[in-house]
C-alpha cells in the first residue's frame, strides 16, 4: 500500500503536533450501545489459515486442474483418433471365423428339379461359405468408397487444426479469467488495507473530538458525529473483507481448489505494468491480432474443412465403392447324395478372391445434389463465423486498448487527488489538535482520502487488467509474460513488450 496511500498520520507525540488539550473534568459523552460498537475498532479475522499464492502458481494450477482446459485438450485426442481412422480407410480388415451349415428337405436345383436333400458343411477361414457360392465375409477385406478414402483424411486434418486452435483459444481465455480473478483478489486486498488505514485515521479524529468535548472545548454532537463516521468506516472495512473472501472463493473455483483455503496474494507495492507498448497505434495492434488470434486460425481451418466436404460430395458419384476380399481356409461337408462318407471327411483347403466395384447415384442423383448443397451451406456458415470472430477480435483489441489508456489517466488523477486530500487532512488535523479547526472539516478530509484511495486502487488494477486483456486479445496467453520474481502484482523488471525490443518494467504512478 506504500505506493497507493499517504503516510499515516503522525502520533500525538510527534514534534510537529501541538500539545494536546487536557480535560480536567470529564463531561457526558456518548457510550457504545452494544458490544459490537465497543469492539468496532478491531478488524474481524477468520479462523481459517490463509494460503499465499503468486500469479505464476495460479497459472500453473489452472493449466493442470482447470476442467475447461482439460476438456478441450481431450477433444484434440478425439480429433487425432478420427484422423487416424480416416487415413486407414484403404487398409484391410481381418475377419477370421467359421460357419457350420445343415439342411434337410427340398431344394430347387438350378435346372428346375426339386430334390429332397440332406446336407451339412463346415467352413473355416472367413464366414458364411455355403454350397457353391463365394465367402460372404472374406477373412481379409478392403471395403471403402474411393472418394471417402481420398477426402476424409483431408477433412480430418482440418478438424484436428480446428480443435488445436480452439484449445489454444480456450486456454488463453481461461488463463485470462484466472488472471483477472487474481487481480480482483488483489484489488479487494488493497481496498481492505485502504479502508483499514482510513478507519485508523477516523478513530484518531474521534479520539481528539471526544477529548475536546470532555474538556468542554468541543461539541458533544461533534463527538457523536465522529463516532458515527468511525462506525461507518468500520462497516466499510467489513464489506471489504467480505469482498476479499468472495474474490478468494472465485479464484479457488477457477483453479479447482477448495474455496475454504482463503487464498491471498503475496502483497507488496501495487504499481502499473506495461505488457503492450503504449506507443503502438491501435490500427497496428488490430493487424497483429488478426494474424495471431487462435480463434481466427480455427475459423480459417473450419472453412478449409467445409471446402473439402463440398468437393467430396461433388465428386462422390464419380468414385466407386470397392471391395477386395481374400479368404484362405478349409471347406468340406456331406449329404444324402454321397452316402458312405463320414461327416466333414472331405474337408480340404480352399481359397477365395473377390473384387467388387460399383458406382452409386443416391436417389437418382438428387440425393447427391442435396448433399452438395448442404455442404455449401455449411461452408457459407463457416465464412460468416470467421467474419463474426474477426469483428469480435477487433472489438476486444479496441476495448482493451481504450480501457488501458483510460484507467492510466484515472490512476494519475487519483494519485494527484490522494496527494491533495492527504495534505488537506494533515492541515485539518493539526488545526483540530490546536483547537482552531472543526471536526467536520477533518472528517470531510478523511472521506476524501478514503475515496481517492479506493479510486486509485481501482484504476491501477483496472489498468493492469486491461493490459492483460490487450495482451491476450493480440493472441498471446498470459503465461508468456516473464518475470524475474514471483509476479505478485504483475510482471516486474524483466517483462518485455511484444512489439518493442526494449524491456519495459512495472512503473509507479506519476
């Protein structure tokens, strides 16, 4: 908090402070109405031990334990498996098997005679070998549409590219969410520290006001007013503690940790960071984002996949479906026309070769036309999706860019306001100690300081968040930010901007 807040008010024993007015006889003063008010000057603390984490640790946990990231990574494995299956469509399948056949009763011979036949047969090799026909299920078989064998690997390759780019985009987005949650926790901690400091200052004003009232040199109403201000400031401290605990739970949820861990940042001086050179114009940043964003690369791969599908359906009718079969095995049997031979005594070796080739026009070709039009429609959707993503990327870059500049200006103005309100508070406090000033003036200065501290913390953290959002909007994951030490408040002295060769480190508020 050293960079955010002014030095605490000097103790009454300071040489600069005038001697306190002693109260010879106490007068009626407002007393605490409850035990809660009596202990209002103490900050509530939970019994749960805190767990201090830095930003690097949070990133590492998010990359390992976050279910969203783990899920999209699993989709890559699925796409790779489908790609492998598409590449082996022309490899043979093995169908070793056997079949036994028994028949008893009339059969119609090929020349028209009905015969009473009893026969049985056994085949070992493929499956479904009966009488004089070939093997129905060859032991080794290749069965595929040649067009699918040609285009499916191409489409599957583009699908893998889509999944990879989608995973990169999801990782970037999730890590950005984790970073923002960490910054929100940092903001909540800073806000709590600022309110605690403001509460201490309000308590000092309350003590002085009550001392003057007891000495008969001040108004009892002013003492009541000062006590009310102290209680209100304590309520602000309690609300800040609540916000800090909520921010801790939200961060724990993103990294799949128990929300009862009571996470805390490593603390330290809060300062602005610079990940993207502020001198780079917005137009150049948009061009860079168009070439780096994984969402755009995914959309482009989806367009290429749709084009492959269109070509696949356009040429489907031109490519045949083929079946190549080879069945080495053994076949034999017996029947009532060859009596005297034991069952299956005639089993000997057998080989079958089969080649099928046929072309298909679905529904007299109308079905093929419909499928082609469907794929063209999906191609149009993919093109529209890419344009939508392109517009979103441009908007995200512009929003983060403008937010960064706006928050930096707000931080500078809040710093000036804090310095001014701090000087005014010191002057008012010294005047009150010397009996010249009014408590209302000092309390007003305390409120102004509290407001400026909160505005400064919000502006600094908002600027850092905007820098991270701009960094990710340009296609980089937050983890590309390098720091020589634990990045408790963002990158430090070794952080390099991605558009300039000179290193840019954390800079304090001017």
